[in-house]
C-alpha cells in the first residue's frame, strides 16, 4: 500500500476539491484557460525536477512511488503533482471568489 501513497493523496486532493466546481465559474468547464494556467508552470517545474534528479540533488523514495518513471527518471506521481495541486488551487480560488462575489451582491 505504501507504493500508492503519493497517488492516493493526489486522488484525495482531487476528490475533496471537486465539489468546489459547483460554486465558481467552472475550472473543469473551461479546459483551455485551465490548461493555459497550469501547463506552462508545470513544464518549468518538471524541467527543474529532471535537472535536480540528474544532478543527484534529490531523489524519490521508491517505497512511496509506484515505480513508473518518465524520461529523465521523473516519477509519474511528480508529473501528476504539478497538474493536480494547481488544479485544486484553481478550484479553491474560483469557489472562494464566487462566494465573495455573492456576498457582495447580498
């Protein structure tokens, strides 16, 4: 079970924030703006990770990752992290912003 912890945590983050889609303008309902917000930053951090792994600056404990690695020896969990966590942040931001706007109108 330990090998799946990283993926389980990412899945839990998505599950917990998914209902926030109902409050805001819709992160999932706006895929292109969402992708434009997340993917460039994710790409920068993925390149950074690849260089850090290659330079032996840091590693990932094999006990907590499933073992599937992409080119550059980056674990798939790390790639998903750079997409899932910003997505959860956008969901939260949009929901809070929508609620603040509703309270302002009241």
